[in-house]
């Protein structure tokens, strides 16, 4: 395992232990609404703080972009860590066991390493650019699904961008009519990891943040899948609209989303 990926794994597991301890007694959660339908707890903040501490100990000069901390500068800004300490906070608050820690490392704008860790199931998804993707110690590959009509497709509601609901519902209607089924579990980073692991054949969502997508997208690419924005281009990390699928389903998904 690459040393930088090893640090990401160490940080993700440390955050996961904080999340698991808090999950034992959710009555103690202090919940604050950041925006409509967007919540943060003291667990999100503690987990992110633990991640940043581990990264700073190993790489004090690297830049960091965290969901709760925002952008933190570093002397070696060509390296940037992208962190979501608890993707699926609403699920966590309600005891719905679909949430994860997501950590990615960019080098000069390219995502080089990624970790998605599901603490409730103790599943660790990892990838390094050019070195493949793994679930624990097992190599991951996307499915061989070749047709959208046979695909199980993941999605997420654009709850932060209610102005785009009409567009999303048109997309949802089309994908429901042209696929095998649609699932919405509420943690985009974990949904992307599931595409890489072959549990889903495709995924799309509107209005995500970089920390929702960075690690999961690398997992898919290293597992043999394709990732793009809704036009199939590379701007998904900047514009927040992402589509991902097996190679043969990808173009069909984009056509349905038009």
C-alpha cells in the first residue's frame, strides 16, 4: 500500500471509531442545521478533527479541504486532501446504517488516492491511481452489465438544490422506465463505492460537493468503470453533477439523463 494511502486508511479508521462510539448512544447527539435538510453533529466535527490531525502529523505542508473545516492552506499546495468525515449524517442521526468516511488525495488536480470506509459494516474501500481498487484485500471490478435495462442504478435527491427538482424528477422517471431498478440510500460516497464493488451498475446525482465524490470516483475508475458529468466530460468535481457506470452502460445512462 502506498504510504499516502496508508495514512488515509489510518485516518479513516480513526474517524470510524469515533462514529461507532457515538452510534452506541445517539440520544447524546447535538444536531445543528447548516442549511435546509443538511445537518452537522459534534461527531462530524470530532471525526474531521481526528482525520486532519493524522494527516498533519504525516504531511504538515499539504493543503486540506474538509466539509466542516473548509479550505486549509499548505506550503505544498500541489497536494490537497479532500475529506468528508461522515457522509450520510442524516442517516447516522436516525440510526440508518448507511454512512461512511471519505478521504481523497489530489496531486496537481488529479485524484491519486481514495478511501471510503463504512464503520458500521467495517468495510474498507481503497484505490490508488494505476494500482487498482480493493474492498479490504479483495480486488474490485465493476460489473459486466452491458445494458441499462438490466442495470441497478443508484441515485441521490438534490436536497441542497431544490430548484432542480423538476429536472431531477424527469431524469428519475426516465431511468426508472429504462433500467432494472433505482435505489436511493443517502450517502453518495458509499453509493459510488458500491458501483466499484459491483453492487450497483450505475449512479448519478446533482449538486454534490467535491468531498462527496472524489474518493468514490477514483474507486470506480480503478475498478474499470467510467465517471463524468452529465455530458460525459471531466468537470464533475467542479460542477457537482456526476454520472458513473460500467463502460457499456455509461453512454446509455447519459442518454437517459438528457
